[in-house]
């Protein structure tokens, strides 16, 4: 019979997976019940973006927290949380492209060129894409550990770009994006200091 530690490790992965899906379920339930306000498409798109940023910051925080606490089990969740951050970012972009713009590629292109929050947001998403595509063990072996690690340092650039996207998007109260920015800066400093 497995000990408590083994049982906890077996249960933790599925539990974190389900917890990462809860925000999406809540957003969809609110949408189905008409609880997303006067502009449900904008509320859905922003909600997905909020969770992409939160999960991205949480992913960045795992290594410094592991180093501070010595809790090595946290490393097991980094890949899953990173992939969920990308998942929410992809849904955020898809919501904008499909529900807001109805696949009007010309309007989307103009938005990306003209609106700086769109430009920076697409840069952040473009940086996350290769990280998601190379997150498997097979890709780590193909790239080699050193090259893979260098590539995946782009997650900090993506995090900074995501915060800047949020900052540019907010019209008046910039306190929340500034908090995210401060957290990402501290995590980057901890990463550099921990080399």
C-alpha cells in the first residue's frame, strides 16, 4: 500500500490539472447564464487573458519558490502550468479573432499594427508558441538540454510583454498591471541571481 507521500504525489497532478480548468468553467458558466455583463465577448476575452497572465506569473514563480523553500515537488508542476498559461493565451487570442473580429484578417492586421497593446500582445503570444511546442521530453532531447534551456528563458520576455500588453490595454487604473510588472521583475531578478 503506497505511503502518504506517494499518494499525495499521485493525486497532486490531476488536482492541479482540474484546478487550472476551473477558471474556464466559471467563465463559460457565467456566459451561459448571461452573467458576463453588457459586453460578454469583451468580458470573456479579458477573463481568458487575465488567467493566461496569472498562470504565466505562477509558472515563473515556481523555481524561485522551490529554491527558497526547498520543496522540490513544485518542479513537477512547472510544465503543466506553463502549458495552461499558453492554453489560456491561445483561447484569449481565439476569442478575439473568432468572436470579436469574426475572422476579419484585414481588421485584425490593422489592429495589430495600429494599437500598441495589440502589437505587444501578439509578440507575447508569438514568444509563448515555440515554448509550448518544445515542452515535451522528445523536444528537450532533440534540442539538447542547453539549447532548450536557452530557448525557454524567453518565458521571461513573454511575461514582460504580457504585462506590457495589459498595461497598454488599461485605460485608467494601471495599478494591477504595475503589480504584475513588479512581480515579474522580482522573479527575473531572482532567476538571474540564482544562476
